[in-house]
């Protein structure tokens, strides 16, 4: 009996099982985190093509000339690999948590933050002409998550989680304060571009507003 031929019947079921598992995991991921994953993949694709990055960045003159979609697409563009890595890492981690928590609020929050952050940068940053990155949205997602979870913990009288989320809120305030005082951002080296701190403040403001405006609910 041919050895290669004798192995095929046992290998085919194994391959089919792995493919079936992969399809199931992919389907579950898209079901629960579809918005986050699609945005992440598009962001990577945009970075892979420099010409596309330039055509999608938040160029202020182009927006005033009628290219309003740059208010949204500018967040998908990045300056270098490190800028992309940290922005996207935080977005995927926070996006997975926030989208699973409430997909409806998550989608509305993304649209609101993208718009407010872009308009804030355009109106307050007269010394720059273009903007790229997800950091403003990342900050807003973190603000929404921490404050909403803090309110949920307080409503459910969960003392330990309330302390944890309160400390997270203080960490966010400390980060924003550090950036406002020093003019630099944490984690990312900004030698190739100027950090836009106003985008972080705008994102945090939108996230905090939505968290406070949404009714708190106790766990269980």
C-alpha cells in the first residue's frame, strides 16, 4: 500500500476540522467585533499605500474645499509605523471591549468622536494644516469605558470595581494633564510629526459626555 495514499483519509478530516473552526471563530469575531475589526483592517490597508494615506488625511484646505469625508478618513491615516502600532493597538483593545459592551453606543460614539475631534483640531490648531491618527478616538473610548463602568459599579454597589474604575479615570486625567503641561504624548516618539493634544482632549470630552448622558445600570 502506498504510504502517502494511506495518510490522506486521516489528514483530510483534520484539515476540514481546522477550516471549520477557523470559519466559526471568524464568524464569531465579526458578529461581536465586526466594526472594530473592519476599521483596523482598513487602517492597515491605508498605511500600506502612502498615496492613499495622503489622499485620506485630514487636510484642512481640502475639507474647506468640499472634501468633508476627510473629517472621518483622517483618523485612519498615520505618519509612521510606531504611530500606527500604538494607535491601532489601543483602538483594537478598547474597541473589542466597548463594542461588546454596547454596539449601538459604540457606533454612535465613533461617529461623534471622529467629527468633534476633527473639527476641534481644525478650529483650534492654526499652526498645523493636516491631522492623522486614532489617538483622539482612543482617548474618547477609554474615557467612555472607564466612566460608564464606574457608574455601573456604583449603581451595583460594587466597591472594589468602583475603586478600580475610579483609579482608571484618575490615570486618564493624569495622562491628559501630563500632555498639556509637557506638550508631548506618552508611549509614542513624535520626532516625525507634531502631537495634537487638542484631539485627545476633544475625544475625552465626547467620551465622558456620552458616558454621563447614558443611564447607568447595575450588573445582574
